C-alpha cells in the first residue's frame, strides 16, 4: 500500500504506508484487544448501569415463602416480616442473592450458590463467582460434579451441594446458555474505545495523529530529533495550545483521522448506548435523562417489568423451587402485583374496560383493595370491631378493679374509726356512694353496709 506525502520541494511523493505506520506506532500491533463482557461491565459505566438496573429491579420484587403442604401457611412475607423464621434461617441475604444471580445470568449465563452445612443442618447459602465454577460432565452429558478454582486451588463440589441457575438458550442442551450481555459487548467495546481515544487525545494536548514529512535522505538521527522536538513542544496536557516558531523550508506536517468534534457529529456514542439498552431490555428513558416524555416514561416502566423483569423472575423462581426448595417442603414466589407500577397498570386496565362497559364497575371494592395490598372491607370491619370490643372490655375491667379497691379502703376506715369516718371517693360512682352512705347513717354494721347489691 502506497502513501502520498506532500513536501514543499518535491511535490507529491509516494511511500510505502506500512513502513511509515509501523514506524509511527513504534512497532505496536494495529489489532486492538477487544473487551470481554465481564471486562466491559467493570469499565463501562453505561453497561454496568443497565445490568445493575435489571438486577436491582428483580431483587426488589416482594416475595413470599409458603408451606407446600398448606398453601395458606405463609412462612415469610418480605413486606410484612423482617427476620426469617428459624426454619428458613438459611435464606438470610436472599435479596442480595437474587440481585447477583440476575447480574451473573446477564454477564456469563450462569449463577451458582453453595449450600453451607453445620452438623448436618443447612445454615446459609454462599454466593460463588461463576468465573470460579466449572460444571463437570460425564459421557452422557450429565453434570456429576462442579470444579471450583480459587487462588489456584481446586476443589470438587457434589452436585447436591450446589444450586445452579442457567440462562435459557435453545442452542445449549446442558449447562449454562450464552449470556444475553454478550450481544451487548460490541456496543460497550466501542464506547470504551471512544472513551480511551478521548482520554488519550486530552493527555496528548488535543493533537491528532500526525505525520511529519522531511526531505528524502534525511538521516535517522535528524528525524528522531524532529520527532522529539514535536512531542516536547505540543504533546501533554501542559502544552495544550502552545505556539512554537521554527526555521524550516522542507518540513511538512499532516494530521490523520477524525478529531473529537468530528467523532461527536457521528453520534456513535448514542447509537451504541441504544444498542446496549435494547439488547438488555432496558428502556432508554431509564438510563438517559430526557429521552422520553412523562407518558412514554410511564409506559416504559410497565413494559420493562412485563416484558423483561417478570418473565426472567418466573424462570429464576421455577429453577430455585425445582432444584432446591421443593425438597425442603417450601415454595418461593415473587409477588409483582404488590409493585406500585403493576398496581397502577391494573387500575389503568380496569379503567379502560370500564369505558368499554359504559362506566359500569369491573372491580368490586374488595378486588380493588386486594390490588393495592389491603384486606377485604368486611375483614377490616371485623378486625376494628374486635379491637374496639377488646379495648372497652379492658377499660371496664380497669374501672371495676378501681371501684372495688376504693370500697375496700372505705370499709377498712369505717371498721377502724366508725361510720362517721370521712371518705372522699375518686372512682366510686355517685349512686353507689350514696347507697353506702345511707346504710351507714341508718346504723347498719360495716359488713352489710358495704355488701352488694347497691340499689336504692
């Protein structure tokens, strides 16, 4: 490949481009190393935001754990309970496990949990980095063990001790499927390359790649001196905008490639971000401020859950129940209807149906309350009635005890000081006080005067 270099004395001159470019790159290879999806997740902020957003959304769905033999027996409700019962103590940190599982499925297509026992009792579930676990297959393709490698040390784990959750893939028969994040790797790689180019250009004083043409036969020492001078004058942050005046009648400078302004006009950054968001099923309005108006953003919210998060949540829950919790006699279920976005979605659907029915209601009061996570009206009324009755009963009991205590105190006083002993009651009702007072004035003994009933 020939390269044309313009010089002031020789006009257009043909050179071999490969030798010039190789010299300009100082012998470096021109094939850049591409990022893996895991590397891209660590260095590309946009990709990480999309992955973490999906993981946080899935990990934030309310859930319940029930007894499979008694579906009415809710062992744990994430909205109502703070601590797991002793039976489910191993589930401590469950939401964190779900978050990591979703992120891992996106990035590598697999997630692994290790069952930790103490004296035969399951006490916790330990997250294992998928990069440290390798399924071991027999000749029939069945997984018979897992090899875990940490700090160069290998350990074989029994199948019964590992909970493996895989991304679904029609091209994979057994084991982890291909990660959906891999399809977004190209976009993340381009964004990383653009950022690297920008950083390098800024560090180089915003100079483009440059070829300096000198007369034919210029000694290598002279060419090196000119290159060193050029770099010393203009490269680096501290030399940005520097002006130098030199004597030269046979040196020509040419820049190569696009500058920062030209790259910005290509909108590469936005296109690659859209590629990543679409691949991961994340609405662009979630990660780019001002990408949608209010109505569109609300619909994006619903679509994100109904088309991306909830189908994935169902697959994860099914896998956990089928391979782990079923043998313990419990069932784990996500409760997406409790999410505000899903409640709003159901109400909007009901309103749309009501319009089609001429405004006739399509939900009873109790059905609407159930959508919002509240109990039936009748049940609430019964609960309130029971609470009020109990409260009144307790108050009456307290008053009765206070009255009886005062009557006993008055009786003791009369016994020791006579029927004329003064007494000022605080709790004895007026009608009972006057009955006792009248009996004492009529000369009744203290035993009969203070004995019920206290009727006139």
